[in-house]
């Protein structure tokens, strides 16, 4: 549905202008071609409408293994059980409400962070590219523009793009944050 798709994209951009929509596919055939050509470059989150013009998106799960979290969007609640069987991260009924979309994305992020924190082989690798600054904010290494010592044991972070709030690494997280960066922070030796 072109209108529903455009609305979802608009809502995602309102939640975070940095979200990039990689593809907007309107049929099962288009989706099969896209995923066949892009097997190794999946998006961070996949949104699937269940009813497509030429089938259902569940048919994609017979052909492809999706590593990325999947959020289903549909006007029908009778597809909830099949969505659970393909391990959907969430199931949003249309018309989608902004709060529900926001919660679904936060849920996906929480699951990803939990997976990183509990995967033993990840703990022995070099620093990860993401760090949880607080309960609401996970930052990518490349998003850190600069940082300053804020107080004796807290760090102020400036991000790119700039957020409208002050971002501080707490005293409790400062040590693991420094380790994540791979060393010391000037002024906090």
C-alpha cells in the first residue's frame, strides 16, 4: 500500500531523521529479487507488510534467512501466530501509532544490545562500534564528534548529528566507556 508505506517512512523520519530507508518494495516478486541480490547487506531493521499484491511476506521466510530483526505491519490481527513462528520482533496493527512504532524500534535496539552484551565471543574482540551511554541512548563510534571532561568522573559527549540534549556518560559507565574507546580520555587520566 503506497500510502501506508509513505506514512511509515514519514513516521520513521520523524522519530529519527538519520534513519535511511534502503528499499521500499511493493510486491513479493520485487522483494524476492531484492533479497536475492542483496543477501549480505541486510538493513538494521526490516519492516514487512504481510499482505502484498502478489502474496504474503511470509513466503519470503521460506526462501531467505533474515538475520535482521523483522517488524510486521498489517491491518489484520489474524497473522500474529505466523509472525511469532518466523520470530518477528514486533507486530504493529495499522493504522500505526507513533508511540507503538517508537516502542517497537526501542525493543529491537534493546534486543541487539542484550545480544552483544551476552555473546561471549564478542566480549573478546576489539571494541564494538556501539556503546550504551544510558537507558535511552546507544551511540555508534563514528557518531562521536568530540568529548570533554564534565566533572571529576563524568564525560560530556557531542554527537554528529547534534542532539538537542546534553549527553553525559555517568560515573558508573565512565570506566567501561574509556575501555570501549581503547584508552584514556584527555583530562581523566
